[in-house]
C-alpha cells in the first residue's frame, strides 16, 4: 500500500520559513511527478509546486522565487522549502504523487499557519 506522510508544518510569523517533508513509499521508477498542493478554508485545492521524474520544476505564480521543491530519491522524500511566508499561505499542504501515468496518491496533509 502506497503511503505519503507529510511533516514540518506549524505556526510561523509572516516573513518566516518552513520546510515541509514528504516521506513516501512510491517506487521511484514509476513516478511521473511529485508535487505539493494546498487547500485553504473555503477554497479549492491548488498546485503549489511540482517536480517531474526528469527533475523539471513548476511553481504557481504566487510562490515563485520564495518556495523551492526538491527531492532525495535515496530517502524517498520530497521537500518544500518555503521562505518569506505570507498570511495567504495559510492552508493544509498535501503531498501528491503521480505514477505510471494513471495513479494519483495523496498524503493526509500538514497544517501551515502564517500569523503574527
């Protein structure tokens, strides 16, 4: 059974930083892309950042220049470094894995709250 477990969320002041981690059990060679999504209260889940099997990255415009997605295949872990956080970044952040062009796996999410 595939598992994705997020960690690293919490309360941070505006302008602060957090690093999210996603430990997963997806077989590396089957992965098409790993991504981070977020969902704020009353809003739809949205893509924050994605990294493909080839290493290409994609970010939603509001986080470009502030967030960085990376991976460590040896540790089966994907990271999201978030700098210069803003209150509008408050949301539940979910790890996602797309595999074999047809499977979509999700973690349970980690809460990020940006507030003074």
